[in-house]
């Protein structure tokens, strides 16, 4: 350790452990304190430059990937079909999970709909947190072979040309 420490004129040395996390907080605190403040690109109350529809679709997609892990490849898209306020206290969200192969459909739906229900339940909780209201989430699963290779489908699913 001392050999590296003496090799260059370091300002500070932090021995850290990725495995145990030793000194990581101290290193991050020091780094943050030394970073120059950059320009403010967005208003203070704006937390993202993406529309709500995009964030909602990504929350649902996240749950699909977390819950199915290795079984369903990352070639999954989520399209928000509609977002409507049902009444003063509830928002109705309809979304379609797009997959590439029929064999993936059974995995996403699960036995008796159990996986789709779990995906919906976890995603709904996150969407309610995002929107600040109760959400009724309705999910559908659609097989669209080779969707990621078709420009027309990518565009209709909300992917911009610069995304792919």
C-alpha cells in the first residue's frame, strides 16, 4: 500500500474494500466536497426530463426484469396504452408488456396469472408513489416477434431514433 502511496503526489489515500464497503462513504464524501458545482439545466422542482408515461413504463419493465431474471431476456418493452383519471382519488393505467417469443408469455403470466399479478402489484406501488394517487393498473402481454428489429414498432413503442 505504501509503495502506491509514495509513487505519486496524492492529495489523500483511501484504502477501500468493494467486498466489505470499508471507507467507501468517506471517499464519496471527500469526492463530493471537491467537485465543482455545475450549471442548473432544469428548474429545481423538475426531477426528470422524461414524461410520466416513460417512467411508468420503465417501472413496470423493471419489475418484469427483476422477477423473471434469467428466464426472460431484456428484449421486453412496455407500452402505456392509456392513463385516465377514474375519479378524484384513482388513476387507471393500462399497459401492454411486449415480448418476442410465445414461450416467454407463459413465464410473464405465470401459473394462474401469479407472475403477472406480482409484477402488477409491485409496479402499482411504485407508480402510486410517483403519481401521489391510488392507481388501478391493468396489464396485458403481447407477443411481437423481432419487435426490436423493426423501426416502425420501435417508434410506435415510444423509442426515439437516437435511442437505438
